[in-house]
C-alpha cells in the first residue's frame, strides 16, 4: 500500500454539544500539539488506559510515530478546537491480516463525553475505506469503559475477543451498513440541533450596526424585535450613538453588559469580518448577517471567525429570522409584516420570496413556528432547519425555497426521514430547459438540472411545486388535513360535485390532468338529488339543490368505498340569493372532520385560496379555480402514497466483483491521467465484473480478423447474422456517424463492411467490434452520470436510435432503493411495452431491476465512473441483453455524502 492521506484534507464538523472542531491530517508541524495532548492533556490514568502503562516516554513516542515523515499505511487525524488539539485517531496497516489496520484513539480529559472520539472515528473510517482498508483492530484494557462505549455506540458491528485482561476489538468497515449510517444520522441531528439553539431560541440578542436613520435595515430589525415582544435582553451596538430608538447603544460587542447568544449584523461589508471576530472572541454563539455584497476576502474572514469560535451563521445577504415560540417571540427580520405564530417552519433563500410567502401564509391564516431567510447560505442550510423542525416539538409543516444544494444526497436522506412525520413542501426553483447541450452521451443528456432536482424530491418524499402560488395552494390543503381531515387514500379517487354542469366538467378535466382518478358512482345516490340531476362523476346536482339536500348527498358520498376525496364546485345562481338558499352552507354548517378530505371551488371567490370556518371550528380550504384545487389534491394523494409505502430497502446486487473493477479503473487512470472513454474490451470487462449483461463481442483490428470472428459468432446470432461496429478513441454516437452495420450474414458482407469503415474513417479507425445479432425485443437505455453536485444519477428510458427523440426517461439518485427499481419502470410512458399491457408479452422485469441495481452499485462504488451508457438494452420475456455500452472514467475524489461535516461555501473559498 502506498502512502495514503485522508481524502478530505480539512473538514469542520460539530461535536455533540454543538461546538465546531476542525479535522485534518496530522503532520510534522503537529508534533508539539500531539505531545501536549498525550502528556498535559491526559491524566496518568488516561495514559495508562491508552498505552497499557505509565511510561514517561509514551507521549513522545506517540508524537514521533504520528508526526514523522509520511509512512506507507499510516492514517492519522487530529481534531482541533480553536488552536487546541483535543483528540487524535490513527490507524496503521498490520503486517498480518490483509486489509486490516491497527486503530488507536486519544482525547484530552476535559473534552471527554462531547463526541470527539466518535467524530474522529467516523472520518477515519471514511479515509480508511478510501485507502482500501476493510477492518480496524484495536487492543484495549477490559476496564477502559469509555472506549468500549465509543465502539458500542459507533453503529458498526464489533467483534470482541478477551485475552488475559485485554480485549481485542475487530470492526468490519462495511460501506453499506445502514445501521452505521443511521447512527451517524442521529449523532448529526443531535449535534445540529444543539448548535442551532442559540440561533433559533436565543436568550439574548444584540443588533450590531442599527442606525438612528428610520427605515434603515438595522433600525427596522431593532424596532421589530422590540415591538414583537422579545422575551430576553436586547442590546444595540453603535459606536456613534448613545441610544437608538429608545434603546441605549454600546460602543462595541465587547462593551455589552453581558454576552448575547445571537448577534444580528447590519454593518458595511468591509466591517463584517472584524465584527464577527469580536463576537466570537466574547462568546457569541450565533450570527445573522443581513449585509450583502461581501467579497471573497470578507467571506473568508467571516467564515474563519464562525468556525474558530463555534458560531452558527445565517446569511450573509439575509432578510433575517423569526421565532414565534411564546417563550422567545423574536422577530429579527426586515420584511413588511410580523410572522403570525403557528406551526409551519419556513426557510427561503430569496428574501423577496420570503416576504411574499409570509404575507400569503398570514393572509391565509397559516402561522409560522420559525422563519429563516438563508440568503447566500454560507453555513445554515435547509438541511439544518429540517432537523431543527423535526425536533422542536412545534412544527408540523415545512416550507422550503432553495435555489442551490450544498450536499443534495445528505439533504435527501434527512428529508426522507423528516417527511415521515411532517409534510415538506418546496418550490422547484431554477428550472432549466436548456439542459446540457454538450452532453457526451444519451445518459448525460438526460441529467438536466430539472430532472435531477425532481429525482431528489421524489426520492425524499418532498412535495415539489412550481410556483409560490402552487406552494401556498398545496400548503393550505395539507395544513387543513393536519388539523381536521384525513389524507386521501393512496388510490386518489375523487368525486367531483358541482351545481353547474360545465364547471364540473372543467374540474373533472383538471383532476384527470393532475393524475387523479374519477370513479363511477352508484346510481342509487341519485335519489338524494333533485330531478334532472346526474349522478355520473362529475356529479351535476343542478342549480336547484339546496344546502340541506347537498349536505345529505355529501354525507352519503363520503361513505362510498370508491371515493377517496371530494371536490365541491359551486357557482352563485339566482336560486341562491338568500343565506338560507346558499349551497355553501352545506359545507360550512357541516363538520370539517370527515371520513375523506373535502375541498371546495367557489368561482365567485376573489382570492386564489382561503380558509372557510366550519361549524365544528375546523377549516375548509376553498379555491377560486379547479386547476389549483386538483393540483393540491394530487399533492395530498402523493403524500398519502409516500406514507403508505414501507421504508425503502437498499437495492441488492449480489456477486459484484469490486476488486476486479477497482484494478481495471486504477489501471486505466494510471495510463490515462486525464481520463477518457474505455475501449470496448475494457468496457466489457468492467460491466462483467458487476454482472451486467453485455452481449458477446470479439475485437478485430483488420478485415481478416473480422471475417474470422463473424464466422465463429454466427451460430450465436439471431438468424445466423452478426453486427460490425467501428471503433476509435473518443467516439461518441456510432449510429449517427455511420459506424454500425447490422444483419451481416456472409463473409463477403462482413469484409465489405470493414473495407467501407477503412475508407470512411481512414487512420482514425482503431478496429471494429464483431457481435452476434440479438433477437428483437423492447429497447431501453440504462446509464449513469456523475453530477458534481448531486453525485451519481441512474437513468432508465426508451433506448435505441429513438432515445433522444422520445425523451422518455426516469432518473434517480444513487444508491437506489428497491422502491426505485419499480417506480423507474412504471413511470415511463413506454411502460406498457414492458408489462405486456400493450399487446406484446411482458418482458423480464426482474432483469430490468437487476440492471438498474448493478448500475447503482457500480456508480456508488466508483466516483471515477463519470458516464456509463448502455444503449440499447434489449428486453425479452427471457431476460435482458445489452448490445452496446460506453464508459468514461475520470479522476474524482472519494466523497461520502453522509460524513458529518459543515459546508464550505465557494464564496468563502474565493472561488
């Protein structure tokens, strides 16, 4: 094994109490710090536990070993809080057992029970896996209860062997251990929530930079905090004033009478780093930076201060934040209205969107538990807030507006867990129709930003809307369902009831276009309707129906087993000119709590959506347009389906030969440091290692070899024929270039085709691949592309030469679940061709699932595989066969999206 360094040179992460530490490899410059950790930082008893004795030379020997010249097989990580080294974890390859490293840990005594050792271990596990290490072993004393507890809580399986008072511990580093990932999730959630307490539940606040000028940002925030009734001490920092808006002003943060939990900064961009440094030095634990326009230097200074002093940061360029908890009552934002107290958590990246969303929610009557304007999102993100809302005991609905994702796979994993208990809604912002015009393969062409985000939202169970209006419409219904009504059944069968036939037909069209089913209703329900009414769905009650009759009909309808939701569409008529005749009474005088959810469309309503109060105090969502109501019902049905499904199990792909694939990939990248497309034979070897069904192929460098190969393969080909495919490095789309000849049945045809390739492509031609012709079947495209932000994406779609024309594709983020393997097939428009419902026999769906699962594992195991395009994969009732495949490799660092670390904004990196 060559000298190995952890794949992440530096990372910041949170300890269990919310403190930020920096994790980085140990080197010669750390010798003094490592010596101090083992000598001064640890008691004699701790050293005895660590070194199995009390040798005075042990600390220096440890420092010499860990901080000497780089040594093959040694990985050593240190954790620093500020300038202090508070812990280290190291492992070194053993001479005996293969792929096994000896593990050691040390933590300063005063930093015990804060999660230092566990955090170090998580990062060392990641580095060791990337270095090819598969097992940790460690010797401990039987009485070293602290270390035994660390291993017990880690989440990985632990094997123990007792020998004369010592315990030999062996830990397999399984990369797909879901128990370990769940344990890491829980530690991350707990640490995140602890770190956010000073931000979202501060006991005291300082506004830094509030001026005497009315209408200024700082002055506005100060006024709103005071008027909002903040429960704790509120201070103002302005060196040029004695008081601001009746509040005494102090010359600096350090001059305040006490240390605030939270500081809200409204100072010029150039002053932000110095103010942040001062806040951190006195002990402030959270910042909200309203200032915009920070350059790279200011951004780096701000982030250095936040990380060094364990301050969580919202912004910069933030509208502010608000917490409506009665114990806090903090409104530290400069929007136009006070957020109404309630149970909806709201996070936005755009301040303008935040103002609009808060205004519409307040008008609708949906209150807010906490509101955060993320701004440029240097630190606190949507992922952080989801974890806070999951734990705060107040939030039952989450609304997000995110323009970018720092770690989409971690966000998806968090959201998948959170959506199990509270609905999470988002606006799908930044949709692009341009896609990736320069894509090198059909698979890459499919992975546009839009479909990538859609895949993330779908897999996480997030309700994705396309506008603020649609977000509010869906939130109105889901919030009403949380308060009084049940979710619709997963089937989503809707009964449309109207007092005007034309309006009912429009509503039925809207429901059908939203993917909702309109079941037939029993004829006997007609006895409850006036003469001339139609009980077909949509139901036309006619304008003659009164409130009492409509109420009885709705009561009967909600008990129909074929009905999962009811949409009532009412228009004002001359017959309902008095309150007693108004059919809306049937809705409002009835209960909000019903057996199935009910929504109304009131065409004389002047606003898009509002709540109408029912007799039992519950609310009924009323829409002015049937399209909006149908969309909201479809979102509710999608959530019901999500909740009804069992937790997704990881997709299984047995018998994958990872070591062979690793050797092949490493060998290619050593020979081609800039990466490139694998040749056909190497492509076949790589796919074979993961059990992907590539057809038999023979490489031919000249006409004679091609003819001989064809003679040998004809018995395997459909109707005794073969295909000839020209190849040269960098080749993209063979068919479009005329580099494919199919159905060749004689030596003369093969020879003629090869000579034609030679004449057409000249010296560029490297040779040709000879394959037996595959029997016809349904052609699909299956592939992988590595997105630099979202990670590996798996694509399934219509294949062959029609792949780009039809654009019938399903996309998911890897790793896939067993649920993904099914839904990727069923959501294709061409799915009937696969299931046999289009008149043809059903294909082997298990073979399709196997291809997807193996591609998912291949992409997840090797970030260097930046594109894989299997097109076409021919599906038949007796299996699947890929007749053409292309793979592109590129050097990529190993990235574990579930590793605990704080995000590093590009602006603060100066990029």
